[in-house]
């Protein structure tokens, strides 16, 4: 998984508080700039998931290799793995608006190259990798720009809205991409992806205001040093470090069904139509579950209860996939993946909210880059390792044993979970700092690391 850091301090998914007044979706979408950012986000992700599903189908059909199919899925993680923090740091050197527009146009051109007939698979994968280099600065810039657009009080509901919408876009993209690739042509999905980048760039260009970069030329140092400051912030703070560890472990085990879905569906059915449906079900079940879990937990549970549910839901996210050991049919696999998604949807917004509310301005893009680098590396490693194993062993057994290992790891992290008061104190420190004065990007804040000691583990 995943998507932008989330913040959620409201009593339900539909509203939070702004001073003494209730903040609603209407208040949020009344902000014109936010509407543009939101539409840009959704169109981007729909196109990306369409293309991702289509490319995995294409590669598996031509190679009949689970490993190569998994590699086609995992290659989009590589930019984060090899340079995500550096690319994210770039987002703070230039105005966020410019970064978003440039990255959209860059990716639009490269994805259009995939439409050239008879492109060899290695070249196709290289193009997908190069296009994915635009993702880290885009996501980091959007994440850092959002608090400036909506304000701190509306930030929780804004990021929660984004998280749910991205999951819905993922559901639609996976189902439509798999269906288009098997029933018509993968190129149709790629054309749609190209169009979404053009639409996104146009929205940002025409609606989002020009703002100065987070770091002026005088404040810039070496890019590696700036990137290192992001690592020091995340791993030097007990609370942020805790969040990071839980996120990395949780995503490492949650992503596997999506990454192996094309091969899993193909091994279970020789009929192309059924195979495409099964792939779409497996890939979309997690996002569907995420949306359902997020709505249920945030509707039925208050902030205190959501904090208490972090540990059991984190463990359930991996435990739900252990029955794959029995090699169930694709519809049952989809149900198991959906249960895992429900658990993730219940826990992720809570963890994301804690992370975002602790971060100071001037570090958001870099901290986001650190988290996304860890998440993408975890997902990349998980998909590649399980894909390699599934080339030699029975695929469902590989997934089941992998999930069993994840259950054990998450049980350990749940045992070490810190007290809620630790996160509350860290959020209070960040809020007081934001109210007192803007944080200078040239100075690393020490107050976060000085928050009361705890044993952290959470997720953006």
C-alpha cells in the first residue's frame, strides 16, 4: 500500500471539528483549490491502476512466468526504493504546483510511448520504470501542499477523504484494467492513463495558486543532506519511528495477493473471461475491504476505541490471508483479501492521522518520501520474493506461509505498541509549534524526538 499520509481525528468519517464548529465534506469541497487537487489525485490513480492491471496481464500472457508478471507489477515500486527520498526532497526545492504539473506531463509522454506497436517487454518495463520516477515528487508535493490549501483544522477530513477515494479508484482501476486487457486490449487502458495525466496537469495549472518553494535557495544544502534530514526526523522521533515500523511490516504482507493476482487467476482457470474476472476480484478485494473497514470503524468507533483497535486489526490484516494454505478458489481468495482490507481500512487512517499531525512544515515532503520509500521497498521485496517462490512451489501455499510469518511479526509489534498518551503528547508539541511560528526548514526540530518515551509502531 500505499498512497498519501492520512490524518483522522474526527469522531466519524464525515466530519471533524474546526474550533467549536463541525467541519463537513461541504466545508472541505467548498475550497476550490482542494477540489482541483482531489480530482487530480483521483484521475491519476484511476489511470495508474488501469495500466498496472493491464501490464501484468500482458507480461504473464507472453511469458507464462509468475516471476515476470510479479516484476511487471513491482517495477513501479523501484523509483521509491532506489531514490524516493531524493526525489521527494526535490519537491521542497521548487514550488509544489510546478512539481505537480511537470511530473504529470513527464509521465504522460512516457506512458504514450507504450502505445507504439510491438514494443518488447524489457523495453516496456524500462519505460514503466522511467515513468514511475515521476511518482515520488508528485505524491510528496501533493501531500505537502494539502495542509497549505485546507488548513490544519480541515486536514484530518481532507486526507481521510483522499485515502478512501484512492482505494475506490484502485478498485475501479483494477477491475476495469483486467477486464479491458483480457477482453479487448491492454493498449486501451494505457490510452486512458495518458488522458488522466493530461487532465491532472490541466486542473493544477488552471486552479492551484502559485506558492513559493518550501526551501529557498539560501536554505538549500546538498540534496543528500536534505534527504538525510527526513530520515533523521522520522527515525529520531519515538512516535514517528513507531509509525514507520508498523507501516512497513503491515504493507509487506498485505500487498502479496495483488502482486500475484494475474498468475493466481491464470492457474485457477483456463478460460480468458473467467481469468480476467478472477484477477480483477483478487486485485480489487483489498481496496473494497479498505473502504468498508474505514467507513465502519470511523462511523462506529470514537477516537479512543480506534486507538484500541490498532493492535488487533493490524494482526488481522495478515492473519486473514493464512487460509490461502488450503488453495481455495478465486472467489474465496477474494473474500480473504477483502477481510484483510477491512482490517487495514480500520487501522491505517488512525495511524496516518497520528503521523501527519506530528510533522512540522518544511519537512512534510521529505518525511513522506521516507515513509513511501520504506513502504514501496517492503512491497517490492514482498512481491518479488513471493513471485520467485511461486515459480517453484504452489502459489497459494506460498501466500499462506508468507501471511503466517506476517501474523507472527505483527503480533510482536502489537505487543510493543506504545501508550496512546505518547502520541497525544507528540501531537500537542507539533500543534504548539505550528501555532507559535512557522518551522524553519533550515533547522531540524528537536521537540518531536524529545516527546515522552514510548514503544512506537504505526502506519501512514
